C-alpha cells in the first residue's frame, strides 16, 4: 500500500512538471510570435510614413545607362566612290597643269614666230637676204614646234574630257567655272565640246552662273561648227578631195 502511494505521488509530480513545461513552451512561442509581429508592424508603419500613397519607394540609385552599341561600320562603297572621285579630280588637275604649260609655251612660240615673219617681210637689201634665209629655217622650226604642241594639247584635252565624262556633274562644274574665270574659257569650251553631249549638258546645268553657262554653250557650238568635216575615202581611181575646215 505504501508503494502505491509513492508511485501515485511520483506520477502526480511528473504530470505537474510536464504541464508546467508545456505551458512554458507555449508562452515562449507566443512571445516570439508577438515580437515578430511587432517588428512587421513597425516596418509597415515606417514604409507608410515614407510613402503614404502606398507606391513602391523610388530606387535611390541613379539609373544605369545602357551600354552604347557598336558604331556603324563605314560603307565601303561610299568610301570607294569618294576615293575614286578624288582620284579623278586630282588626275584632271594634273592634266590641266600640263595643258596650261603647253599653252604657255605655244604662245611664246607664236610670239617668236610672228617676230620672225615680220622681220622677213622687211628683208629687202642683199645683206638682209642672207639673214632672211636663216630666219626661214628658224620659222620652219618654230612652226614644227607649234604643230607638235598643238597635237600634245589636243591629246591632253581629250584625256581631260574623258575624265570629266565619268565625273559627277556637280564635281566637274566648279572646275570648269574656275577655269573660265581664270582666263581659260576657250579651254573649258573645248573640254565641253569633247565631252559626251548628255554629260556636257548636265555640267552646264550644274553651273551656278547661268550667264557663264550661256557663254560656254555658245563657244562650244562655235568649236563644233568649225571642226573639220570628215571626208569619206575616195573610190579607187577617183579624185582626191581636200579636207574642209581650218
């Protein structure tokens, strides 16, 4: 009987300890949950005070700029066209310098030839007759040089005209304008006369000076009208007809 009483007391003690432990655990859990809820409420109240409309707070960091994309590559066709145009203009300028040099030399030869011919006309005495023979040789040599220079000039004019034929009218027009305004209008007209008619018309239209364009057009027409007319080959045994023109 005594043993049963002891066992009962031990059982009551264990039950009391278990109940106390359960109560303590429940209180601890509630305390932790209450603290967490209080922290959440505090954070919510802080956000509400900063942003009363309930919107998401603005990011204080500066916006990140997007990385710039790769630069567009240059167009090889456009670069090639500009390079070709520059080469054409440079080549035309070189030939123009050659033509100007030839014209200067030809003018000097013309002046010397006129002087020689004038002296020949005044050679009437016997002493002057010997001098006249020498002047005849000089005149013949000067005339030969003059013809060679004229042929070289025509050849270079043809080269320049071929270059202007493939050049953009907007690029060729300023060059011809400068040439005309520097006292070389005859050369500019000869170039236009040698060019293809369509290209020459476009170059004249691209000139910013209508009066100059009209002058060049008149000179160009005069040069074409004065050009020698090609003569067909004579039939076998037929008479030889001389070429017409200057």
